[in-house]
């Protein structure tokens, strides 16, 4: 068993497997990477995020009921006196850090959050769902000026604390105008790299509205 763990870590085998599938699809089946959309559920979010980071030209990514990093989940389910052992084992044998790979991918992403998922949540509530942290990491890396703003960040945490899109919309300050949001995105899309300064110069209400518009394009809430 020790030899298996030392030489064939679980996540390395999964990475090699999905890389082989990708290469077969491109080289043998002649798929264009831009036409490939990858989907990963739960722990399968790791090989999905890996292939997105390794091949950022792929057409899209769907991550369902997954997490940002395995360590907080492992620590939550293990006795506190084993924290150091748990951390060491995770980093050596199950070093599943989805955020690390997703930061390299700039294409379309959809995060599906299972609102009754007790495995992926550290609190048993949607606010403790580790998929939230994956989404926050993606948004902050792509739109840093917007989502690191303290006012926007406060609203973002409130949105993640609820599962009702209508309630989120009703909590927005001012009238919702998706035309303004689309215009802001179009103007920033041509910058290099794009969207780094998105939201700068806008009033708080417009920044919050823009942040919600983008947020709603990335997250889908589901029962289960």
C-alpha cells in the first residue's frame, strides 16, 4: 500500500487519464480544442480544472458540486488533533487545488452549486459550500478591480448566502440595467489583458449591478 501511495498518487493518475482522453479527441477524432467542453462533478472537478489550465484554448468548463481546495473539507471531517497529519497527507497524496488550475483558464465557466450538499459544505449550509470559494477565486482573478472592492465583496457574500435569484435581484441598489453591464464588458474586452480595470470609475450602485450581472453568468444553483 505504501508503495502504491508513493508512486501512484490518485490525482496524478486522474490527470494522466484526462490528458490521454483529450489528446485522443484532438489527434485521433480530430476535434478542435475550441469545440471541446469539459464537465466535472464533485471530486471530478480536479481533472476538469487541470485540463482547463493545461489547455486554456478549450471551449468551456462546467464544474458541478466541487470545491476550491480539498484541505478545508478534509480538516472539517477529521479530528482537530490530526490537523497537521491531515494537511500533510492531502498535500502529498491528494493535492487537489482547483483554483490553482482555473486561474490559468479565461474561457467560459459555469459553476453548479448543489445547495443541500453536505459533503462539499463545511457548515451544512450553502454559505459554507466550498464551491463558493472556487467561484470567488475565478471572479477575483478575472475581474480584480471589481470583486476586490469592499462594497462589491459584501454584496457577493450576501448573494452566496442565498439560493433565490429573485431575492438577489431585489436586493440590488437602484434599477437593474443589463444594457449598461453589457456596454461596460464590451468596452473592457479590448484591453490587454481584458477586464482588469472593469468597474473603475462607476458609482457604487452601478458597480454592484455589474458585479451581479457577471456573477449570475457564472453560478447556477441546484437542489441536491
